[in-house]
C-alpha cells in the first residue's frame, strides 16, 4: 500500500528537480526527499493482522502515527468499520488524507480498519466486535475505556437498543451526517462530519470501568500471553513422555498355572513405557515406542543341625521388552489441554523362569543342587492409545491415556498365551523446539 505513495513522491521529486537550476539546491532537495521517504513508514506505521471468530479468519489493518514497531499501552482506539477491502486498499486511508483526515486521527491513538462481515443479527454483531477487541487488546493493550466506533448504519445495521448495550465497552459512536441512529437517545452518539464534536472525544468513556495498564505490566502480560499461546503449539516440537501403567491381561489369554516356570504373568501388572518423537504437523507426529516390565520373587530358608547348615530356596522372575514405531494424532489442542491418539506396532519379547535350589555346608565341604527352567517368546505387537495432556508450562506436561495392546505368543509362557489386554497409564512429558 506504500507503493502508490512512493510513486507520487518520486514524481514530485523529478518535477521539482527539473525546475531547480542551482546545483546546491538540487542536492539538498534530493536529501530532503530521501529523508521523507525513509521516515514516512515510521511516522505512519501500519500493518495487516487477522483474528478468528466462529471458526473464520478476518483481516484488519492497524495504523498509528508513532514509530513503527513500538507499542505503548493506554492509547485511545478508533475502530473504523468498512464495507469491503477496497477501502483498505486506498493508501489515503493511512497517510493523513481521505478517511483518516476526515476523522482527524492523531498521535497516541490506534486506528483499526475492519471489514464488516455478514452477520445475521445484532447479538452476533456485538459478539463479533467484543471478540475483536479482546484479541487486539492482547496485542496492543490500548485503553479499553476509550474505544470510538466509526460506521454507517447502512453498512452495519444496528438498532438503538444495541447501541445502549454496546456502551458498556464503546466510548462513543461516530456516524454519518444523515444516519438515522443519530436520533437515538444518548450522549455518546456523534456526527462524525461535525468537527465541533471532536472536543468531546478525549473525555468520552465506556460505561464499564476498565483498568489501565502500565508498560511494565504490559510486558509481563505479553510474556504470560506468549506462554499461554505456545501451550497448544505442537508443530515442530520434539517430545518425550514417560508413563507407568496398570496392565490387565485379557481373560481369554489366561491358561493354567505354568508349573515349569512357576510364573503367573497376570499378576505382573506394572509396566513402564517411554515415547520419544517429533511433531511434523500441528496435529500429526511420529515416535519411537519403548516398554518394559520386570519382576522377580525369591524365598530362602536356612536350617542348621549337628551335621551342618542347609539352605533351600525358590525363585521366579519375568521380564518384558517392547520396541516399535508409532504415529500420533492430536485432534484438539486448546491452551493447556490437548487430546491425542497413538497407533504403534513393533517387536515384543517375554522371558519367564523359575526354579529351586539346595545347598549343604558340612565338615566334608559344600554341595548344592539346582533345578531351573527358562522360557522365551517373541512376537509382534500392535497397540492403540487415546489420552489427554495437560501442560504445566512451555516444556513440561502431565499425560494420561487408555491403551489396548494386542500380542499373541506361539506357545504358552508364564500362565498366558498372549500379552493382549488394556492398560491405564499416567506420567509426565517434555516438549521443546
């Protein structure tokens, strides 16, 4: 939008340059115009932004006469409603002529130009404006007591009752000369073509009392909002989660007690799992899936007699290890909360063993006997998880899920024929860019 402005300015430079004969004046003139070109974006800073309302994205433009990139709190706001983007494309909107000059916008003011959408009723229109102001306040921290609304009722139809309701967050309404809404009762409804009314602008305030914010508070609030906004941003993040779960093996996979290994894996409920991966889309990611389970039991008995010392013992133990690859899908993420589902598959190995032993210590020496059995089974697994995360901050979050795992063995082991069953998991996770 600055292109037309610079074209006009460059034409003026060429024309003025041709009409100056003295070399010194020519040089100073060129320097002067270059200074204007350089500083003009800073004197009249504007930028295009957008916000969401009811699932739709709307563009708006903001302009101020303060230096570009600098934002100060408690500025007065001019909210100008326009009927189409062609009005925004007019560079006169931003350089002190046309609409801006007509409204006499000055320094220490933010001016927002917002295209009017198609909204079915006044309630929806009021909600639209409130949402817009809430979102922009988080960026600009303007004075919410001094918001001035400029519009034509032909383009943005409202009734007098709606104006009264909006007075809680709008300081004044500025309408065209022949607008019927000028007949509504109210001290805050002005004719925008009547320059004598501008003296009321500075002191006009919304009926609700909003607290002003200091620069220090603004910076702290921005940091807080940046953290909050980052909570539901998963795209481009690495993540790792560690959970401990209670696993229940399906009854259909239970068998008679394994007399060989003396192990009953249905009693081994605790399982640790670790997932580490990367979110290459805001909803989709991939990860490596690890899991392990280990437990052993030992019993020993000591006895002594005149013949010596007898030691007898029995023991059982089992371990499980799984490793695979998976995909993560996050259908919903809103600030601290996110809901996800995982699908993974890979390799699973189970080892179970048990036995007994006997040792005798006599004057003749030490004798011992041992009888142990160990079994191993390897298979593929497939599992599905559905769960939720709750972020404690930018990096750390709490995670929980319901998991269903399918794994069938070729041979019975540890009193089961498969590790198929469900798990309830709880743990912590970490994510970082």
